C-alpha cells in the first residue's frame, strides 16, 4: 500500500507539472505517454515466440509516436488549430482551408505509414505479416489518434494553450475511476460486466458517474473555458466512455491472459492501465467540443 501511495503522489505531481508548466512540457509529457502506451500495447499484441519480436515492438511504438509528434508540433507550436469541425459559417465564407490541409496531411501520413509497415514485414519474413500490420495500425488508431486529438482539445478554438481544461478532463476521468472503485467495493452487489471485469458493479459505476458529474459542476465555477452545461456534458462523457475504455482494456488483457499492461508504475501496473479510460474518452471529448462550437 505504501508503494502504491508513493507511486500515485509522484505520478500526479509529474502530470500536473507537465500539463501546467508550459505547452512544451505538455507536448513532451504526452509524447512519452503515447510511446509508453504503444510499447505496452505492442507487447500485449505481438506474438512473443516469433523472431524479431523486440524489433517489431520498437517499430510499432516508433511508428505510432511519429504522427503524435508531427501533428502535436503543428497544433501547439505553429498556431495551426488542426482538425476542427467545419462549421456552416466557414463553408459559406470559404474559410476552411486548414481543415482540408489537416485531413490531407493525416491521409498522406497514414498512407506512408502503411507502406513502411509493408516493407518492414517484407524483410522480416514473419508467419503472419498482415496480423502484425493490423496490430501496428490498431496502435495508431487506439493510442496515437486520441492523443493527437488531445492537442487539438488543448488549443481550440484560437490556437492558444489552455492547460486547465486538460487538467479538468483528466480530473473527471480520475474521479470516475476512483469513486466507482470505492463505491463498488463498499456497496456493490450487481455485476456490471462479469465476463470481462468481475469486480465492476452497477452500484460503483452509477455512483462513480454521479460523482463525476458533481465534480464537473464544481469545475464550471473554477475553469471558465466552458459553460456549466458544457462541463456537465463533459462529465457525463467521462463517466460513460471512461468506463467503456476501462472495460475495453480489460477485454484486451483478458484475451492475452495478463493482469496488467506493464509494471512501470509499481502498485498501479503500466501506463496503459492508467490512461486507458482517458485515451478512450478523448475522441468523444473532442466531438463534444466540436458540437459546442457548432
């Protein structure tokens, strides 16, 4: 328990420092998180008995980090608020070139990425090259895309960095996870998804969700980036999709027969164990912000 508490304190301090200090520390913090999560994901998915397992793991991790670095750099350091949803006003005015450039860039990077993967597997001569490719691409979709969307969330709509909203969204996810566990362990009786996560209960899930919405209400008085209604919507998004993200990662770990994604954080497992809910919720946070903007 002592080790778990110490790890939690160091982890929270590193997260707060990285997010709040500057956009540069924020960028590198989440590049490192993306790399760590990709490393763990590749370790879970790629067959360890095949030759070049470590090389494939490194390749999948690096190729997943590259779009995070490229698009994060464009978003945070060039005043280019990429990937915003095109609004009716922009269509009428014709001012949506940056969205077109954004999607063209993503398409180009994705195409290059696929060809690189094909060449790598050609020379490695594995038994299941297209399975390996599917794992690489899953890493990009499951880890890289959501984290690049986080950079957009942190800078929308005017390309300025808003660290408190990032902290607020993380706090919502952590509240949901912590309170669902605490309430479920105290009064939980009805299993939520016993086949995947035997310890999760309906009581814990509902209690965690209500606490998350309550925290979102409190954040509306402290962080003025969004209205009170918008914060409440984001709280509901965190409760629903954070829980689903945790279940999806549990399904992944159960399918490969492991308890934790890694051991980087003593007493807490791996990075993916800590960020599964947040990463899964990010596309839905981003979508909610586009609707707010709409």
